[in-house]
C-alpha cells in the first residue's frame, strides 16, 4: 500500500456510487480528498461526513476551465495533487443510434471522454514537473464490447481508454502512473438506471451479481501502491479473481 498520508487525492463524480466510496477509502488511508461533482448538496454532505480532510468543489467536469480552477483551488488549500481519479460518468442516452438525440449523445461524450481529458490536461503539467503522480480512470467493459442502446457510453468509454494509454505513453517516462480500472457491474444508481431501461442483457442481470461500490473503491487505493505497478498504461479488471484476492475483497 502506498503511503497516502496527507497526500491530495481529487475524485470526480464524488457525490455518489464509486466516487463517494472511493472518497471514504482514500480518507481512511490518510489522504486529503478533493470532492468534485455537479451535485452540490450530496457533495457538501459527504465533505461534512469526512471532516477536515475533505474539500467540496462543485464543478462540471465537461467545463475545462472550471475543472482546472477547482483542482488549482484544491492544491492551494491542500498541497500538490498526488492522485486524480477520473470517475465522473453518465450512462444516458440509453437509445439506439437511429433514435438518440444528438444533444444527449454529445453530453455523454462531454462528460465521459472530454471530462477525462480535462482532468488529465489540468493535472499532468504539475505531475510531470514533480516527476510523480497517479491518474486513475474508471473504465468499462463497454469500452471493448458494444451493447445495444449504449452507443454513447461504449464509444465515449472507448475514447477514455485510449486517453489512458496515450497519457501513459506521454507522461509515463516522466514518472506519472496512469492506469484504468474496469470494475464490472457495480450496485450504484447508474446500474439501477440500466436495470430500469430494460435494454440489452446487462439490464436483465440479477441485482445480486453486482459488486458493492467499496470493492472498486478499495481497488483504486490499491492501484496507488505497488500492486498497480504491473498495470501502468493498462487496465485492471475487477472481474479477475486474482485481482480481487490481491486487493483483499475476497479471500
């Protein structure tokens, strides 16, 4: 496990699901956490729960200037950024390509792909200059396998996966660690929306097969340490039983 004591970790999409669980896990590991989300109310509640180690920064990741300003504010208050978790993502629109609203499709790309770029663009200069830092992106099996009704999600997640590989190619030699996490299906609000859509086989999965949000959260912390070193520029799959055992979520 990496020593994260008093290190600044910024998490996008931190108000719920994997993001909120990750904030709790990083805080428990001693990190200072910058919580980024559009949901100001939930963000404030989580920051109050976590106490002095947490800072709420309401922000839309699709707004490059706003995200850069939020990260700068976090660094001003809590020190240099050590870890960026690109977690913010949306599943909508769940629709066939022929039926999807172009504006909804563009919004999904703005969050799922541009949001990852915006985070990397803001974080990488400082990390490269310091010769260290970790950027973790929440990937998806949907980046590699199309699903009916998920054209926006699958294509934007595929783009985020390529951004991860590109960032590793460009910043890895400077000492920046860049890794993707494919968590599998997780019991979150997004998974509930997928279930309610009734579209494609993923919506038909029994709720009991979805893993709890704390599993990927614990994995993200693990990826910041030696365990993540074998996956630089690659993707950690939480479907892999060996990974689950290494993280400690199963025996």
